[in-house]
C-alpha cells in the first residue's frame, strides 16, 4: 500500500527526525503516515535499546553526531531535507555546530522544528522534565483529579503527545504551507508547556460561564456531576455517562428505570453526591453488555468503557476500520483524520531496526560509496542488516 506514498498529502516531503523519546517520534510518525519520507537519525554507538515504538513508515540511519564527521554528515543531509525534527534541550544542537542559524544558512528552505518540554527560552529551557512537569507548569494539571484528592496526570498523553508531538506536526504542516508562498523555511519553537496550555484554551475562555466555579472534582465536567461520570457494572467493567443536556438526561433516567418526578432537579449541586450513589447502585446490577443493549441507539450519551482488548472488535470501530493490523499482527489506531481524496496509508511493515537503511539513505542524499565506506570505517555510521530468521 505504500507505493501510494507519493500520492498522499505529504508525498515528497523529506523529514529528518533526530531520535528521541516519545513526543518527537509521534510527530515523525504522523508525517510519515500522511506520506512524508521520514528518516530517523539514530545515535551511535548504539544505546542499549532502541525505544522508539512509533517508527512506522520510517527508515533508520545510525550516525554519531558527537563526532565532527557525523555532525558534518547531518549538515549535508539537511541541505536536501525539507524538515528537521529536533528533540534536545536548548543548546545541545548549537554545541554540535548544528544550530538553526548554521543549517538555515546552508538551506534557507529548511523547516527546523525544535520540540522540547519548556521551549527554547525562559528559566527552565535547559532543565530536565517530563509530561507531568510540563502539564503542571501549564496550569492544566491543577484542573485534573477528583474531589479531596491530589491532582493526577492522565498517563503521558496530554503534554507529550497532544501538546508536544501533535502541535509540532501542526506547526510543521503550517510552515510547509507558508513556504509554498515565500519559498522560505523557518524555526519552530514547540514547547509542550505552551502546547498543552493552548490545547486548554476552552478552560481559560469558559471561566466566566460558571463551568469551573467550584473546587477541583466538583464541577460539571471534572467528575462532580452524576451524569458525567463512569460507573462500574456487575461484571467489573464500566460505563461512561455524559448526559449533559436535559433531553439526554431524560433518556439516561429512563434507561436506568427511574422516574424523574421523584428525583431532585438535574442541576441541584447539593444532591449530586446522593445521585451518584443512586446511579452507581443501579449500574452495578447489570453487565456492561446488558447496559449496552439498553442504551445503544438512544441519545442518553452512555457508552461502554472499552479495554484495549475490546476496542478494535467493537461494532462501531469495526464498521469504520478504525484500527489496523501490521505484518506482525499488532493492532494500532488508524491515522486520523480521514482525508477523502488523499487519506493516510500507514505502512504495514515492522518498525525499522537502528541503522537498517544507513547506506541507502546516504546514497539517496548524495553521498558517494567511497564517502560511506570511510564514515563506516571511522565508526561514524553503523549498518544493521536484519538477521535472517532460520
């Protein structure tokens, strides 16, 4: 299916992704899924273990950037690339002589995307951090969590992937679009703190609506309301309830077998804790499948909480082919959103081994056989041929 890469939305775009932890690989994978030719530049000497599980559709070149011939090789690669994705803390690339000033002078069309937790400037620009730290500094973490509990981070989805990898990919696509008019590249400073803060714009802009007047965990959308909550079923699974509008709430009440005339009004805050207990005791009386048969096809906004084991086989997801299987029979989500003419066609091959395509990539980017042999003998690059399965 990959023959159509050139026909995809980002066909022909050449991306160099410097290997790093989770967010940059997602950014590169998104671009690859939509047709870009993504080269993952892996470190040598090889670190104990390649941890990139988002290598789909990429090729790997193993290069020692810490040595001058390695840095020089990357500089040459950047002359023929459209995009560089760089995930190091501020100052690392400059120290290697590979800062944006240098690379954009050599190739003014280059889009130099810098994806970091804290951004390129500011007090924390050179500090280490992880998703939970970026989420904390953005203000978003203070909103997440239940009543009378500490704030809690929803795994590392929000800052790393939404505020980081995804926002950076959007920045790259935006810069590529602008380049069609100006012919010029530019530097993208993608900070995960700012990315996840921007993602939370609605929280900022809805403060006057009275949605967040109460403490954490006591509001409409943060687990305060009985009609926006998860409930355990008799088989130990869960249902998700999001019946906000009165007409949807009516359908919820009906499905639960309750009579709204005998209940307090939906928005009576003081009755919320009591109503939660009532709903919980009812949901606990039937299995998840039984609740699905009651609520499917209604507008009660009640859906099963699917485990990763169940999600691909759920009828709705199946009908849309929302999950795909690669050659190794591993299931993963299909790229989104769906484009009508030029949809993403993800590669079904396994992820690349570190250094698997070193030689072919260098040849493609204009290195001679002799230069490649010399770099290899100096251990600046590594080849990795997949071992035959005997």
